[in-house]
C-alpha cells in the first residue's frame, strides 16, 4: 500500500514591537493583552515603556510597530503610521494644566512643557501664542522645577495634574477646558498607532486592545499590581483618578465625535 505523510505546516505569527508609557491609563488598558488574560488571536507583543516624548521620538524615527503617541505628532508621522480606533486618551475635563508658583504675578514668558511634540505643547501654542519660551522637560520633573523657580510656569500632564496642589503651585489655566470652550469637542491627548506596513493586522490589533480594555473595565483591580509597579505616583486614589479620567468610552472606540476632535487638532484625516 501507499504511505501517506501528512505534514502540518505551522506559520509563526508575528511579534510586534509595542511601546507604551508607564502611566496608569496605558498599563491599565494593556494589562490583559500583555498577561494572557484575553485572546490575542495568535499575535505576540514585546513591550517597552517610555516617557511620552520618547514615544513620539520613537515613531518619528519609525522605531516601534505599535506605539502610544501624542495626537499632536500625527501630522509628522501620518505617512508611516495609522491611528487605531482603540486605545485613545480622549475626553472632557482631562486636559493638561498650566501652573505657576503660588503668589507669582506678571507675564509667563518661559514655561516648561512635557515635550516638543506633545499635545500639551500644541495646546499652549494654540491657546497662549504669546508664550514663546517653551522648554521641553521630562513630565515628571516639571512641577518640582516650576516650584524651584526654574521657569515662570509649566504644563502638567499625567499624575502631575492631580497632585500639584500639594506643592507651592497654583492653576493658571486648564487647557482641556479652554479647548472645549472653543470647539465643543473632547480633547484628544493621545492614541495608539500602527506602522502602515502592518495595516493588514490593524483590525486584529484593534480587536485585541478593545478586548483588553473591556476586561480592564470588568476587572478593574486585576491590573493594580502591574499598574503600581510602573506608576510615578503610587497612591491608590491618584491611580484611580488617573484611570477614571483617561480611560473611557473613547478608549474603546473613537467614534465619529472622537475622529472629528482628532482631525480638528491635527489636520490629519483619519
């Protein structure tokens, strides 16, 4: 008789280089997919953690396959990356805060911003064009630097916006509220992009990330140890406030309103 040999060919699924921030909103959203708690449809992810301006620099240099970015950097990278529908940090009342030392007066001439390509810096340019001196500084150092007198003011993002009142600082403007007054749209702070060469995988990555966010909403404490291991501010109440403000329905899907907001801020059609 004849001998039949059946060969099973296993095609390995790709491994994507994923870059996100160590901030609670990102670690909360990505925890389930990075820890095998949801179906990743065979895709693998190697994760690195970077400050937001490092993430922006990474996509400008086309370093990551999938990455968190500031929405403001989209015009510079739209030739090489696509914005995913899932994973956005976008909403109302969640904008960067412009602060100065308590009791100070006079014009703000020199301020610290959390990076040249951040949405925070773009908002200052749009809302306060008279402030021409804008110096990039690591986001986690800005509050202390302003308190020390290194600059007239600074723009706080991430956890810094929740804890500045513990320092000798006062609020000058909530940039998110200013944006909302002018546009009636939510403020698009950040999003997740995928390299255009990998566009065929974008529906899968969107599904996986949406699944991961849904899991996080259903099991909010499952990621707490992972989140706290990476967070700048370790207190549970700060972590809870951060997640509640930056992870919402827009994170599951931008929707029509979210897309309009991104397009208005960036001029990029998505």
